[in-house]
């Protein structure tokens, strides 16, 4: 089954009031509530674009997949890329539990990565 990955994305972006964030970014209050409860069975392309622009992600980051049964778990299927057990770990927890030396290394790495991407 495919579900949304919004709670994880909001945690990664350190957004504590996800519903308010979505409303402020143009998503209706009703859709924001349904999305956060994972009760939304369809999502407008406009809302996908708003989420991706605001969260600095791509559409595939918005969703996770967990096969309903073994028959659906095809090893090389493209859905494996968004499989729930292959998503990002809780980075905020990892950072909060890191030493200052480790955080300095991470910060330096991110600075280098940003410069490389800007250089093209």
C-alpha cells in the first residue's frame, strides 16, 4: 500500500505545526488535516507541487510503500525505491545524539556539498 511520508518529512525539516505550515503554503485546511492523518486517497497535482517546493523535495519523497503481501514484493520493481523500510532514518534524532565533533564534520560536509552543487 502506498501512503504519504509527510510526517517524516516535516520532522526532517523541523516543522512542528505541519497543518499550519500546509495551510500557509496554500493547501486547504481540510486537505491538510486529511493528509496528516493519511486519510486522503487522492491528492491534487497543485498540492504535490506546493509540498515539493516548500519541503525542497521531489514527488517520490512524499510517498512510502509497504507491500500488502509477498506476491506484491517484487525485488527489482521501481516501487522498491520508496519502500517504507528504505526511507531516511530519523536524522534529527541522530543529530541530537551526536557529539559536537561529529556535528562539525556533518556541517563541513554539508557546506562542501552545497558548494559543489552551486558550482554545477
